[in-house]
C-alpha cells in the first residue's frame, strides 16, 4: 500500500484514453466518483508539496494535482499502459526551479 495517492477523476475523454490503454480495470469508486489512484511515495510526496504548495491531501492521503500536471500524468499512464508511473512522471510534473530567477539574473 502506498503512502499517498493522486486521484484522477474521470470524465468521458479520460475514460476513453484509459480504455484505449487497456486500463479500464484500474478505475475505482472514490467518494462516489470514478477515478484512478496513482501511488505516490513519501519522497515523491515531498516533491509534489514543494512543486505545488497549495496541494491539499485528504484524510486518506489523496490529492488532486493541477490540471496541466494531471494531463501530463494521464498521458504518461496511457503511453506506459500502467498506473505505476510516478518514478518517471515526477520528473515531468515537478520542476525544482519553478519560480526561481535564472542565476545570471542574480549577479
């Protein structure tokens, strides 16, 4: 069992993508809505919190990431045909330099 989860709630378009990737069996019922839950380790959780300071985790340690990051994550899931993608996806959705000035501007 994972430490944390990212919930991706389904709509028709997202569900079609998952069906096309053969992952329809990964869809669960989360709070009365269809969703997939992507497992997140404690280390990846720290990166998500750093990259998205407004991120809120619920009582079950699950969150919903911003739409652009969610789209990227869903694309990675569909391309790799698995929901076990956070080791790869964290590098695409987390930017450690986001919001920081370039070094040359700091001189």
